[in-house]
C-alpha cells in the first residue's frame, strides 16, 4: 500500500469500495451532513444516524468485500473496529468535500492514540502476573485506593492509572488473602481479601459497604490501586 503525496491523491481501491457502499446505503440527509459539516466528523460512536453500527455489522462483517476491507486494515495495523469505522467515515467525508483524504495521517493518528494504552496494558499484564504468582493465601497486603467525591473507592483504566495517595480522603486497607482465582479467563486474575484495618471506616469500596472483617474482591486485570506486601514489595 502506498500513499501518494502528489497534489491529486491516489485513493486505495478498498476505500473506493467503501465509498460506493456509502453512496448506495446512506440516507441523503446523512450524505448532505457529511458534505457540509465543518471539520472532521466526531468519533463514530458519537455520530448520529447509527451508521457506525451499520458499517461494523454489515460493511465490515457481512458484505461480499468485507474480507478484502479487513485485510486492508490488517495491513495498516488498524485493529480496532471503531478505528476502522472512523477512518472510513472521515475518508468519505473528506472525499465528498473535495479535501485530501490523508489516509497516512489518519493511520498515524490512530496508532498514536493506542500506543500509550497498549504500553500501559502490557505493564499491567506483567504487574498482575507478579502479584498473582508472588502471593499465596494467608499473605497480607496493604492496598491504597482512590476515593471519589461520593466517598466510594473508584478505579481507573489505561492509560490513566497514575495518581497520588492522599491519606486525608483516599482509602488504605490492610488485609489478608483468603482466595486466589481466575474470573472469566486465564488473564483475568483476582484475589479475595479480608479486611484487617481500614483508615476510613465509612468509605465504601466500589459503592459497596465493606467493614473490618468483611471480604472484598481485588481484580488484577487492570487497576490503579497501589498494592504492597508485608515484605514491602510494591506493585505499581
């Protein structure tokens, strides 16, 4: 696949297939919107008329050219359905408006978006393996958890896992591991922890009341909670 930097841009055949599908299947009001809307359209899940679902479920899944389109995106290393939908819609919008499609720029933008997320997820994968394999039932843990304005522990997702513990509002629990198990698959590891001490007795954990002596689940798949063992091994 080559990207043409000449004034007249070369449009890959796979995009032409998508454009033809849009010409035939999008309602006139949608095409008119794409022709006149200023700037690039919002990300697919926020765009009206439900066309993102149609692209995912039909053009990229059941169409006679679906395999060809997906091979095209595989070659570009664009792996997520929403990213494929977004690239197709933005390319079509730019084409209708006579603008440069700039497929190369769209691909770079997508990869730049996912890079810190994928790096974070890999770090989390190694972290949960260390915690799960390094601890046994009966071991004690110190867990620090961020707390929201409604006085309940919350958690964050990649790549936004960095936060600073504030003892005035955030929750710190000392507990003992009572169970180790997999939740849905072999990558989804969890611990059951019995609370020994709790710095803020009335603070809930994920909107549930948990008192000293109670047990709660610590999921390890992806978490911003700071976990430290009694041997001072810190799993961040």
